[in-house]
């Protein structure tokens, strides 16, 4: 029975490390892409960066939830709960930030549509239609 428990803990720890690694890779790749998009002055850099960070944080929260399976003491459980709460709050804040930025871009695109294609060219939109990053102006 003890061997099965040891095997279970080993498998869970391996899964935790793999999930954490995936979360870190997603965040690092998102940061690199965000930096490149920033240099290119793309309009949707903030949205895509926030989405990448949010996805990476969700993987990190998932690994912490999995870690709760093998926690042995109340102190560890309290620390784990605080980490999960902090990461969840960061994810919520990023989700709010994405909504604000999407609204700002939608308003900008609506204004550009009202002013014509010259305004879209002047504002530096990345496509001929004035739409950036797959966003559609709301009617």
C-alpha cells in the first residue's frame, strides 16, 4: 500500500511540474510575441499579451489545485490557498483589462469607420479595412 501511495505522489508531482512548465512557456512565449508586436506597433498587442498571461496563469492555478491533492499539513494548505487566490485575482484583473482594451479598440474602429479610410490609414491600423487582430466593430 505504501508503494502505491509513493507512486501516486510521484506521478502527481511529475504532472504538477509539467503543468507548471507549460504555464511558464505560455507566459514566456506571450511576452516575446508581445515585445515583437510592440516593436511593430500593432494595435492589439495589449489584448494578446493579456490573453497569453491569463492562459499561463490558468495553467499555474491548475497545477496548484493538483498540488492540493498531496498536501500534508494545514500550513501548506493555507499557503496553497493564498497562492491560488492571488493567481485567480490576477486572472480576473487581466480579464477585466482585456474587456476595457477591446472596448477601446472597438470605439476606435467605429470612429475610424465613421471618418473613412483616410482616418484608418492615419491611425495606423494594420489592415485595409481598419480592423486589427480579428476584431469586428459592433453595430
